[in-house]
């Protein structure tokens, strides 16, 4: 296996990438396996933390956006919770079930390798057979290698081994998707400010107001997204600003 040439920090049955809503849900269900969770940010919450405008609110009743084993304390409140309310709810959930002890914050996954199969060599992903494309979920031996890099100017890559890997990075990560423009016809020749909406949403109300004051704004892109874990869809948009 490739891990024979690397210093492995830890081997575990289950690894989970991402500590947003899906990552926290997966962690709760798999906690009895003593999983290792990697979260690139400094807290749980996913897009509710990294990609929400200050005015973002849930677009469905709060009782339709909750874990079955942890109802909202005020679930019959007719108002719609803000993204800060949702972060508080997720934090309370993680404390209630003692989930924080499994999470490695400020730790970004930079490489994943499937090294399962017999004979110690890299496995042909299309010839696994058995229980699925990658074989059994818990085969009894490490079959996934994960490289992570903790935040910091002098951090080094660390390697982990897992029997099963759960990827909970979602559809909307923290990497801006910038359109590709022909040479000398893109942002480099624009004399105003160019900003992705992910950077804009990190501004507070006063900063956003000052940024837009007296400017004409063009928005490029109109990506349509639907939220998860609700009986009703919630929609939001990720544009690209020129101002």
C-alpha cells in the first residue's frame, strides 16, 4: 500500500470530510466508530457560516429544518431563523451529543487515495466487485488514505488511513468559481472593483453599504441552488460582482 512509504498520523474505521449540516448528521450517526472529521474552517456550519449574507434567513419553517432527535427549542415560532440562529442550533446539537471532540478544525483535505484491494497494490476502481464499486464499506482494513494540511504558514501534510470515507463537502464549497474570459477581455482590464459573491457575503452591513455607495453594479452569473433537509426548497444565488 502507498501508506507504507508515509508516516500515518492515525488509522480509524471512518473519516468524514466537512462539518456542515450533512457532516454533523453523518458524525452523529457514526460516532460509535470513533470517526475523524476534517473541517477546513474554524467552526461547524458549512455554508451557513462561510457563504451567508448578513440578511440570510431560512426560507422554510424552522420545524421543517431540524434533526429528528433534537427539535428546535422554539420550533413553533412563526418567524424564519437567521443564519446565525441556525449556527446556534447546530452548535447546540453538537454540544448535546458531544460531537466536537471528533472534529479537527482548520484542517483542509488536499488529497485522497483509494488503496484497497489485495496484494498491497493500488486497486482498479472499476474491477472491485464485492459489495459495490469500492468493495465493502468497512472491509476490516484501511483502504483510503487522506492527506490533510492544517492551517498555518509552516504546516506540513499529515496522512490518515480509513476503512470508510464520508465526503460531506456539499455543492457550495469555499472556493470561488470565476468565469473564464478571453485574454485581455476579463477583470484585468476592468478599472473598477471585481468581487466574487463569496467575498461579498463576508462583509458586514456597514462594509457592504460603503462598498456599493455611489457605484453602478453589474452582476455576472445567476446560479440557482436548492437547500437540503427540508420539506420545502430554499433557494439562493451565487453571482459575480463588477462595481
